[in-house]
C-alpha cells in the first residue's frame, strides 16, 4: 500500500505514485474537490455516461511523487497544479484634473 497514490475514480484499481493516469479535460472534473483520475481510457469513457460533456477528451498525466504528495497533504503545495495566471500590464488610469469642473445642463423644452 506504500506505493498507492489514489484509486481509479471508475473501477477503483490502485494508481501508483509516479505512474501514469488519465484525466478528463473538463475543468469541473479536475477541481481539487472532485479531482477524477482514471487508470485507463475505458474507465475515463465510463464516467461520460453519468456526466454530460459537450466536447471532451482524456489526457495522459503523471501522478505525483510520494514526497510531493506529502507536501500536498500538509497544505504547502497544490495538486492538481494550477496554470500560472498571466499578468496583464494595464496602463495607469488618468488622474482627475484638479481644475474647476464644467457642468452642462439641458433645459427642459
């Protein structure tokens, strides 16, 4: 049992640390709370019967090492890894003028 990272979300076969597994490309299946991992493409295909995805595929991934998983369980790392947020440079907002403001009012006709 020392080598078992997780069980297949479909057939419950063991997935080993550092071994290959299959994941659904849909983000709701890969959230930390639901995180689905499958031992084969046929097990991934079996979950499609209960979850309706529009456009989906299985992605082959590598299970974490035991050391990394211990850090995840301790809360110092996150798994599955999240893609880095792209930093977008934004031009600074124009500063308001300190002069008098002009107000134009429309007279009722």
